[in-house]
C-alpha cells in the first residue's frame, strides 16, 4: 500500500543518514479503516495482554515495526519487518492482523508502550497526527549530553538562533524529556506531557521522537532539527 511504501522509503533515509544503527529506531502509524469499511481483518493467535489499558485506542489498528528489525532491512523488504496490530474493545490487549513474516511470531517494537500512549494522545486531542517516529540522529543525541542545554527553554533558544528554518518548519519548537528507561511506561507518559506543546521531542542520551500526520513530513521535522544541531557543532569546531 501507499503507507507501506512511504514507510519503506523513510526507513531507507534513516539508514543512509546513519540514524538507525543495528536495530535502532521504530515507527508506528495509525492505519485504522474508515467508518465505511465494514470488513473484519483476520486475527492471528490469542489476544496479547498489555501492561495497561489504552481505552481511546479500542478497535484501532496500528502499523508498527517489528522488535529487533533493522531499518536497512525494512527499506529492502518492508513486509518482513512490519506488522499491523489491532487493539481490543477494552484497549487492554492486541492481536496481530497482518505481517509479511509468520504473523503468529510477529513481535512489535519493544517501545510499543510509548507508541501506544502517544497514539492514544493523538485520538484524545484530535490533532490529526497518526505517525510516531523514533530515531537516533548523531548530532541531536550528542546535544542532549551537554548540561547547558538540558531544558526546553535553552534548547529552543539555541536551535532558533542557529538555524532560522526551525521557527518556520517547527513553530512549536522542540521538547525536552530527561532520561527514562527506553520502552517504559514512564517514558511514554513523560513524552505525552511534552507533546502537549511540541510535535518533536529529544529523549536525553537516547534519541529523537517526532510526530505528524504522515511519515515523510514527520521525517522532515527530524531532518530540519538535526541540521540545526549539526551547524552548532560545526560552528564549535571552527
């Protein structure tokens, strides 16, 4: 489909830029059918319980990257490294409804709790966003190690001063999330709070998470923000 092709293309860009070492990075996209689509997707295996409920996601379908998948492999064969999960009527479990690999064995990204929390936030806020993209841009990760910029205020002051395009392409600026265990509920909760005011956030010593209505546009946010960080480090070396 068009969404799978676009995800394949973005996976290739992430790998080419060096932002997805080994199995780094993950993606989720809400691909729930429209109200006019009455078809019932095939479900594989018993429902898999979630650690907590996501009631606003009840019945929603998400395209997600597989646990341990590499972006370079996804860019070559997306069907093998993507799957679609559908949340239960209570939002406390999911079933795999499609995967190019054996759907009974498909495991979503280990950071699924964060993705579900953010995807639920999109629905509650009705902001039109459907995409969650997490990746490890070199310069942005390096920037999170500098104590002087470990706050949303100082980070945005730097980004806007370094690269004027930030104000145009990322008008709500970038949010800051202090280090929390990857894949944890705490990380998901902290990220959702930050997304009240921003569309892209930096996870301290971990990476970047961007959100948007489509995968290509979401990638663009990361690309623009990392360009600002790259310019900053080039200036420091001058």
